[in-house]
C-alpha cells in the first residue's frame, strides 16, 4: 500500500499542477468543441502519468522484450512502503456520467496478484474537469476535481460482469460519495479478497442465468423455424442500400 505521507504528496502535486494548467491556452483548446470528454481524458491521463514519473519513484510493467505493457493494470506504478503500487488514472469531464459504469480492471488479475502476495491495493487517481460556460458557450472556469483512493476500500461502488471479467465503477454513486467528504474504513487484505470472491461468484451465477435465458430463447426460435413449411430469404430488415 502507499503510505499516507506519499498519498498526500501525490494528491497535492496533482492538484497544484492542474489548478494552474487548466488555464493554459493549449488545454483550453482541448476543452472546447465536440467530444471534449475523450480529448480531455487522453490528454490528462498521459500528462498526469508523466507528471508523477517526474516527481516520484515510478515504474511500468514490462513485456518479455522489455517494453512497457500496453495493458498493464496500472497506468503507472508508484513505489511506496518498499513495493510498487498500481495506480490507474481516470480522467475526463466531471458530471458527464448519468449512471455509467466504466471499466476499471480485470477482477481475476487483481485477485490472482493479491492471492500470490504480489499487491495489496489498487489505486484510482481521479482527475476530472468541471467546466463552466457563459450563455454564448465560452468557457468561464475550469475546476479540477482530484481524488486518490484505494478502490478496494470502496468495493460497494463497483459491479462485476463475468462476461468480460471486468470490475466496473458505479460512477455516479462513487462521485457522490467522494463529494460528501466522508472517509471509508480501510479494509484488511482478507476483507478485500473475500468481497471480490463474492463478486466473482455472484457474477458467474448471473452469467449462467443470462446465457440459459438466451439459449432457451434461441431454442424456441429454432423450434418455430423447424415447424414452418417453407422458407424464403427476406433481407428487408438489413436495410442494405
């Protein structure tokens, strides 16, 4: 886990940087126009990772050829408490979620590394931009919202889908909790593992139920097909032009 003094420093460095740089001309241009959420997310993610790499001891997971993995569970790994800790940067527009559930990380990957005593935490560094505009649409203010948490202390704000195998964030509820200023009780490693095992089990049950419903529906359609006398190809619903 990242020790408290390092957590405070990471949060301070990130907040101080973005309080200034949201007023840069280049960033204002990124924050204007269409699809700004995606443009902001990519830029802030990359810039924040570079910022932390220049201020703290950091690392990246490597592939067999020694190159940085493109699918590492951490955008950046920060050294603290004699270990590297995975940190996933989540950036974008504040308030653009209407109950969305963005992917966080593979549940199996987190569990496997925890059960092998490789990691004991999984951090989210949230850097979201709250943008205010005047009546003409011109930007009047950009306010960065920055939070750093061990997501495994907030597992009540995640859901799990056994299909893709991803933990997903209940973004609206999580944002509301962070805005409240409340602090969760830190969980032991055993508690984190136990909750994630329950999430996996419930996810597998739901996946089985959903797939059974799908095959039952398909079987009924097949039975109807078999009983009908003749068939003629009709492509109207494809709307090919």
